[in-house]
């Protein structure tokens, strides 16, 4: 595949995620105010899109509470800085089995299964411009945990997002997820312009080596828009890799806590560093209005 560098790049900042990172860095935002403030700072640093989860304000544990999403959404929308709002819809599909000899009953600690309507209820209430659709089931690097997204569930959730006028961002953790995304588009469940996030280096999905990354890129239809990220130590190398491959970029504390060896980062610092990498490559960072035009987003 010939090099097709993207010259007009947008940055997504994944602000907090749902991983067990709260105890590992004081910069991981927990409360709705902290999450919104961190998202606003990321936007000021150059992020055109902020991708938000919510957490229990008392414990820092991941949450699906609609009131927390509503507060985050309202705070970001009332800020002086403009930014495209992207809410996760990846919660509610968590299965944790018993031990290997007795997989059933499921472990109630951590198992969280919800129906399609419930999984997108906060999207229906908050009406962000974008929400995520994790396009497949996979084993995560946690003994008995499976992230479940069945074809029927994805069709139902994708149809609800499209009906609401919210652009799904397809989260692809392996090539089969891209295959199914094409099927959803063929069926009209998701509409053009299709937005894809290539999620690299997450055990046990697609590893973040460049051969696998380019296999993912080569499975994205040429008229679709994609971004990419990697978690951990390669997170700050992936802005360059994605832009060189024709894509956009994602950084943030959901994916990586460090800006350098032993140096804990804020979301704004990660965005600033990514922007510098892109601009030093000769590309231009575009803002939220250009992203809205490119992706035909509806600002609420």
C-alpha cells in the first residue's frame, strides 16, 4: 500500500475510560466536574473531539448512571471552548465467568449485562454528536472477563444510534470487527460517513505492531474516516503511525497515563504532545467545526 499521509488531522482525547487507573495517577478524572474540566482543557490544547466515560464520584469505579453523563454533557456544552462530544456506549456488555471448572454461575462482581435500549439510554438523553459502538466480542486481559457484543445487539444499538441522529464511532479491536462494520453499513444500520476507531495493542485484540496495524488500515474502506490509538508504551508513537497511514489520532488517559518515562501526564499534555508530533510532520490540526462538516454531525 502506498503512503497516503493525512494532511488535515483531528485529535480525539479519551478523557478517563473505565479501566482501573484511578489509583495509578492523580490526574485521572473521577467526578463529573473533573471529567468535564479535563475534557475542556484537552479541547483548549487542540482536541476537536472528547470521548467520555463516567465514574462513580465516590469510588472511581466505572458507571452507567445517566445523571452523571448528563452533568458531564451539560458542563462541557456550557464551556467557552467548542468541542465535539463523543460518549461511550460500550458499557453494559461485561461477562465475568466463574472459575475454569465451574464457569457458571457468572461472577456477580463485575458482570454487568444490559439490553440495547438501556445501553444507549444516556445517548438518547444527552444526544452527543458521536457515541461509540464496540463492534465485536473479545477476551480482555483479565482472567475470566469477556466483552460481549453479539451481532443482534450491535444491530439493535446501531439502529438506535442512527435513529437518534448520533454518529456511531465503530470501535474495531480486530479485523473481524471491521468485517462486521462493513456488514452493518451494507444493511443500512450505520450510515455514511462511517467513522472507525482502530484500537491497537489491547490484549487480546489486534497487537500494535505495524504489520497488524496496516492490515487493519487496509480493511477500512477508502471512503470511510478512521482514527487509531495504542495503549501503553506505544501510545505516543501512534499519532505518527496513524497520520502516515492516512488516519486521525486519539490520545488520553483512558489509553496511557504517561507523557514520558516515569512522567505522569494530564489529558491536555497528551493532546499538546500529539499536536506537536502531527504539526512537525507537516500536517494541520483541524478543529471541531471542520470535523462536524467532514462527518456530518449534528451539534446540540
